[in-house]
C-alpha cells in the first residue's frame, strides 16, 4: 500500500509523464518536417535575410531533441534546444499574434507553442528525473 501512495505522488513519475507528453507530441512535428521537408521554414528565414539552411535546426530540435527528452537522455540539454526552437518559432511565426486572444476560445493564440516552451523550461530546471536514461549526470 505504501508503494502505491509513493508511486502516485512521485515527482519522478510526473517528470516521466511530462517528458513523454512534451517529446511525444512534438515528435509529430519533427516527423512531418522529416517527410515533407523544411522548405517553408527556409523561405521564412530567407525573407528576413537569414540563410535557409538554419531551418534544419528546427528538424533536429523537433525530432532528435524530442526523442532525447522522451528517453531521458541529457534531458536538460535537449530541453534547452527544444525551448530555443520554440522561442524562434514563436518569434518567427507568431510575433504578430503574441498578445492576441482567439475569438473562438478566448485563450492566447500562441498558447500551444507557449505550452511547449514552458514545458521545456520545466525540464531545463528539473532534469529528467529518476526514470531517465542518463539520470544523475550534469546534463540531466
């Protein structure tokens, strides 16, 4: 009985759930970029005078960093990359909507990217927890 109470109140289990949710949901975005390419991001970068090859950074962040977060491999480092990707995504794709409210829901228009960013920030601060592959290291 004590084990069940401890397990259900476990911070480490909560961090595992956060890692699976955050990385798992973003993994779909990474897979989409892997299959269909990052051309549209490259076009957005070129429009503001940046080299379009930087778009592959979003692929790495959304695919590789997501997998690292799910598995708990260098969770803090992967979360920094993930959070950085979300800051760039918010600034590039949603800057004009930063403080706008959705007329359909009443919530922030950028609430989904913001939720990804804040989830990654939590993992940057906490690490991956006891159920991470690289638990107890400097980068986790």
